[in-house]
C-alpha cells in the first residue's frame, strides 16, 4: 500500500545523486501528507550521501529542510488541514513519552528520534526518505506551521541550519551584551549570525574566507576575524563569551578556546567526528567550557519560525533545480555557498 513518489537518491557512497522512484506510505491516522515545494541542502546531506558518519543505509534520499503544502490528513490528525503551508525538519518521529520528549527535547529522545532520512520508521522498520522528493508523509506532531509572512522559498533552511544555531543561542541566554563569535560562514553559520544579531548580541564571524568579509557584515556581523591570520587571532584572545563552531570537519579546538574569555563556552554544532586532543589547561585556566548541541526540539523550532516571521529573518538562498544537486554538493565542499542552496521541487 502507499503511493508512488519520485526523488533523488544516492545508491552508494561514490554514486552521484540520481532520479529514484519509491513508495510513500498511505497516511496513518495521525499523519499529514505534504506536497514538497522547496527543500534546503544541508552539509549533513552530503555527509550522509557519502557515508562520512559510517551509518548510511542505501539508497540515501536526503533532505531535512522541507517546506510544502498539506495535501491530505489522516483520520485522527487535527493539527493541520488540506492547503496549509507547513515545514518539516530533521526528525519525523520519537517516543513522545520519555522525559526528553515531554520536555520538548525530542531530538534527544531516550529511545532515539527518527531522522527524516536515513532513519528507521518506528512502525514499519523501513528506511526513511527525505525531502529531495515530491511528497512526504509525517506524523503531525513533527510538522511545523509556516507562519504567514515567511517566504516559503527561503524558510526551509530555518528547519535545520536555523534551529541548530538557535537552540544553543537560547540555551546559553545569548542577548544584548553577549560577545559572540560564529566560526564558519556557511549554511549554519550565516543563520547563526542573523539570529544572534536579531537577539542583540555583538557578533564576530571567524572565517577562512577573506572574500566573505563584506557578506558577513551585511548579514549582521559587527566584526570579521580571519582564522588564518595569526596576529589577528592573537589579538582576539579572551574576547568572547560564546563561540558557535560550525566547521564541518574535525579540527583543532585550541586556537578557538583561547579566544574565550573567563567562563566562556564554545559550542560545537558542526563536525560530528573524532576531534584532535588539546591540553586541559586551555579549559582549566579561565574555567572555560566546550559543549555540543543537537538540532532542537519541535516547540523550540516553532518558536524560531515565529521569531523569524516577526523579525523578517530568512536564509540567504541560492535556488537550484533538482538536477543541479551534484554540482551544489561540489560547491559546498569548496565552501562556495551563499549561503544555502534550496531546491525548487517544481523542477523535479
Ligand atoms: P556549510 O554550508 O558547508 O558551511 C560550513 C562552513 O565552514 C564553510 O562555509 C566554511 O566557512 C567553513 N569550513 C569548511 N571547511 C572548513 C575547514 N576545513 N576549516 C575551517 N572552516 C571550514 O555547512 P553547514 O550546512 O553549515 O553544516 C556545517 C556542519 O554542521 C556539517 O558538518 C553538518 O553536518 C553539521 N550539522 C550539525 C547539526 C547538529 O545538530 N549539530 C545540524 C546540522 C548540521 P568559511 O568559508 O567562512 O571558513
Ligand atoms: Zn541539516
């Protein structure tokens, strides 16, 4: 049972993404069926298509920054009606009963949340397929309302890049007076800059790309620090309360920890990898902290969408056709993204 759907998937870690036909389930009672209009392209999509994390189950059909319109609802689904504009992020299910889920931290569900793609459906056991496709079926608890006034073509990246940066900003009470730095001006980084600026923080972009200096300022940064410039890095020691690290590969943390002031925190949201070691005095002197953060819960994601609608914040998107996805991946690997690719699903 189910219905035919088309999308783009990778069949192994060296294969480019290619057209793929599969079945979506018919809606269960609490499900929402969504016609996908746009899907953002996250660096995680590339990591999983290439099996960088060693857990990919092929075919991998990525995409977890989904915006679309409700086309059908299950018999007991009451949150949405046909025609509503909605969004889906990185999760499509969790137990909804454990202490994490009931606190609204479904991303860290004790039984494991179900990722939107390359996950395992809790009922059927089948591999989940993501947003690089025409339609998706998701239980309503994991579907977000797209507020009026948010451009659907630019809102998708809020569902991953947005919430992944927003959640730590809220957890660490970033606001007026916070001296904050974002490392890496890509999809996550540019959302981090916009959101931190929107919250009133003083924002510095730490980048490897001198060419992104003007963009950083235009996005809301107050200053730019080129990480390859040793003198500038030395001059910036002990000058930040909070650093959001979005670098997508393993890297030495020591140069960045030294930028923290006393009691400062560096939060890793980028690399999911073995990280090189560093001397503990880097944390002991100045009581510094290194933490991590995993996307964000559903309630907090809705709060983010509402905040963005109110403040007029969306991603800076470069719209691509579905068939351009492999080229977009190549550019992403070269840090040549300004600042999020979004697939126009009408091109599929
Ligand atoms: P992206 O758009 O490719 O941006 C990453 C940026 O990091 C690049 O634009 C570049 O910025 C910088 N960078 C790249 N390689 C670097 C290197 N070798 N050394 C230093 N800086 C480097 O990627 P994204 O979509 O923002 O994703 C970033 C990472 O977050 C990915 O690994 C993704 O899997 C992960 N992620 C984690 C979560 C979570 O829940 N924690 C959620 C989503 C994504 P500059 O040119 O400015 O240097
Ligand atoms: Zn993502």
